[in-house]
C-alpha cells in the first residue's frame, strides 16, 4: 500500500496546475491577531488580581498561564509551518518530512492547551460557586476533558504504523487510520464539552439574590464564553477536510481555527475575572491600600475553613481579626462545621445561610466579640476601629 502522503496522479496534476496558490497569509494574520489578544487577556487577569489585592495567584490563574504558554508554542509552530511551505501545495515542499513533523507537533499542542483552558474555567467555577453537587459536576466534566484530550494525544501520535509514516512518505506499506473521521469525532467531543462548560454556571447565576440589572450583566459576561463554542463548532467540518496527500494546503484552515479556538478559550476564561478593572469601588479600595478581593459575583460564599473563603469578601483594613472570630464561631457549631451545601447568603455573607438560625448566630456572635475586644482596647487607651468601618457589619445591621 502506498503512503497516504503521496498524491495520486490526478492530485499531482492538480497541484502542478495550481502552483501559484498560497494561503500562508491566513496563517500569519490569524496567528498575529489571536495570540496578542490572549496575551492581553492574561495580563488583564493578573492586573485584576493586583488591583483587588489578592494575596496570591490561584490554581485557575496558573492553569490559564500554562494554557497561554502552550498557545504561544502552538503559534510559534504555526509560523514555522509557513517558513517550510505551509499554505502551498505539497508538491512544492522542499522538506516534506520536516513539514510533516511540524504539522504533527501543531496538532499535538492543541490538545493540552485547550484542556488547560477548560479546566481553568472549571476551577474558577469552583471558587465562585460553592456546593457539593456542583463539585461533582465539575469533577465529572474535568475528568472527561482530561481523558478525551489524553486519548486525542495518543491517537494523533500513533495514527500511522510505523509512527514515522505520519510524516515520511518513503516508509513502505504503512497502515494509517482514517484521519478525517477521527478529527470529526475529536472536534465533536470538544464542541460538546464547550457547550456543557458554558451551561454549568447558568442555574447558579439565575438564582442569585441580586438586582435584575446586575444579574443580567453577570449572565451576559458568562455568555460571552459562548463565542468559543461557536468557534469550536465551526472548526469541526474544517478538520474533516484535511487531505494527507496535500496537507500543506488542506491543513491551513484547521490550523487557523485551532489557534483561534485555543486563544479565544483563554480570552473567555479570563473574562469573569475582569470585574476589579471596571469597579470603581474596588479601585478606590486599592488606592487606599485596603484589602479588597472580589470574584465575578459579590454573592458567592465559601465556608471560612477553606483557603479561598477569605477571598469572597470585600473587607476593610481591620477585617482580619473579625474573620478570625467568624471562623472560630463557625467551628463551634456542629451543624455548620459539617455542612457543605451552602446557598446565597441572605445578608452579610458570613455564615448566614438563608433560613439558618445557626448561621445568623455565628455572625452575631462574631460581631459581639469584635465589639467587646474593641471596647477593651479603647479602655486601655488603644484606638479601636468602629464597627461601621466593616462593610459586612454595616450591611448586616441595615438588612
């Protein structure tokens, strides 16, 4: 059986008749536009962290940075494809074996890059939206993404036997899978996980006890992530059009849309973290040197015994001791200490589960102890902060 990389006589005749065809500009334009956009998104995400005075980067930040590194490598490989003849017909390639290796590297880099971007979004959801049921959903989707991306990696790596037959047309009697069908299945799974990832936060956002205007803004911001679903779906038929006998020409559009999808996924994963950039309240707090950390929603709440619990709060400079008091009172209530299913808080956001007397008791006890300590400091001559300086206390009393 001849190598699938060798064109048939009719294909060779067609390629010779179209030697002036060149699609390299599509590769260059898409790569030069998409990667800078993804880079700006990551920079804005880190700047948002800085403005909100976050103590450190979170797991989802590291994941998106890793995805950006792989996306940059993918773009570099794509530009290398152009250098070795990408965009022209295969019959014009001077180094077909080298070009075949570069194309394979480009396809392989796509898998971990898109997987890291999706997992970053799932981890971000976990920080914003508490709940044991959601945790199960996120783990299920995350494991599925990792498994199918790992399977894609090995399928691409061993698509031909021997392996070098995927880039070397001189290998005799190779056995290769039907790459068109394989790419169609891979692309379909990828689009499916994009849609599922987009839909996960919608029920929680809809149930938030906030104004309709604010709720619409939040849902709209998350729905912007639907653009990556559009790109992913559009990419599927493009992958089916790849021809191994003219891969330098037929792989141009799949190459372009693979880069677009990864970079758009990075951009969409960063969008929910941009709020501190546009919230004057957060900017004013950062200028005063006050600790102020906000996620995508004000109404998210994570139990204080979790490390991320302190980051769902917009707090004043004197809040650290108050947080310690809340945590201590929380641990003293068995029903709260063992609880993992939390809803949107009704008032201040500290242990006040809707309809929970124990939750309200935790907050009231913490406020009482905080004021008592303040009175003792004032009696001893030390300046004591006023309770009204704590936004959570003021919000609770107004509620």
